[in-house]
C-alpha cells in the first residue's frame, strides 16, 4: 500500500496562518482579528477563478518548457458538428490531442469517442454536463457528477486519469472527490478566450501571441455559435496547427505532464490519489514521484 502525502494545500496553510494571526490580534482588539480572517475568506472566493493556481488541491496547468513542447486539448465535446472536423484537421497535420469530454455527450455519441480513440488521441473527464455551478453543489452531487462520467467512459473501454473542472474552477471538496476517483486535476496555460467558440475571430493569432514552451493549449470541441462562421473557424484551426508544427513540437498531453492521461484494457493505473494531499504540482517532481512514490523528498516540493 502506497503512503499518502500529508502535505497541506496552500488553502490549509493560509487558513492556519490567518487563524493564528486572528488569535494574536484578538488580544489587542477583536476588530483587528477580523482582518486576517477576512483576507483568508477573500482568497477562498477569488482563488478558484485562477485555473493555474492550485489553492485547494494540486493542479497541473503546464509542462516543462524544455524541448519547445506544447500540448493540444479540446473541451466540451464530443459533438457531431465539430469533433469530426477536428479529427480530420488533426489527422491532416499529424498532431496528437486530448479531448476533455462531457459525460452526457459521450453517452449520446459513443461513436465519436470510438473515433477519437481510433485516431490515437486520449480522453479526459470534463464532468457530466458541464454545470458552471458544479463547484457550488453538494459534495454528493459533485461526486456523482464526476463518477457518472467515469462510468460512462469505462463502459466504452477507457478510464480517464485526468479531470478538468468546468471553467477551470475548483473548490475545497474537489480534492477528496478526485482522490476517490483516482483523478488528477489538469487545467491549461494558454487559451483564446473564445467563449466556447462564440468568438472565433483571430483565434489562431490569439493563441500564438500568448503561447510559450510548455503550454497546455485549451480549445473547444464545439461548433461556432453562428453557422456562417464554421468555414472561418476551420481555416483558423488549420492556420494554427500549421504554425504549431513550424514553431513547436506538439506532443501528447501525457508526454508534456509526464503522467498517464487515461487507462484502457488491463493497464495498471498509477494511484494518483497518493498525490492529492499536496498543494500544487510541479512536473519534474511528479516525474520523480512516479519512480518512487514514497520518496520523502517529495514533501514540500509541489508548486502551483
């Protein structure tokens, strides 16, 4: 049995500091004691909206910048109006990608899941119905939402090992839920701010302007909101993929984060729950942890 990491999260550390300061200040004035507590509450409210910051649990938002590598990911699918187009473009450019699928869509379009897999891409869990308020639901609802998607995909022969929360928002309860499901949180470090393909104008330029080595790119597996924009969207993706091939090494997500993205068949999955008590995730440290998950040197080395 592997030993669980006991490293507290940044939220837990901040909470202890805030409470300690409040107790000290209460000696001088009860009003002064409210300041550190208020700042802690403010941090708890604001931090979830920064997908790259693992405040409540470990989060991987990018990989190592070595090798000029980047990874492509697509959220919110599958969709018969967009997934086949993406698969065709990816095949044309010979690029790997990870699709973070919505469970309800995966259940509705199992043939698209099969098509994604047949082309050599990987699949992650993106919740059951992409509820933007999911992190405000009860722990039971949160557990059922993520577990149901896992079960749907398991019936299709795959078991994701990564989870991307809707809109990248997390909460304190998510760490325990993901530990039970043996999932690791993956967000992103580069996106086009396209509003779920509601605004695809200059999509390629927006990504390329922000892109850095080691980035995890987040795009959407959704058709443009306006049908008239479909051809334009495809041309933007074609332009983007060409530029990525010319300027970067596009690799699979599991290669850039150096962690398994999914399991299938008789694969023996890494117990990612062993890392869920840490406060963030640095790729190099995770690589070492795979080789020796009980290495005491792991303690204190996770980064947001």
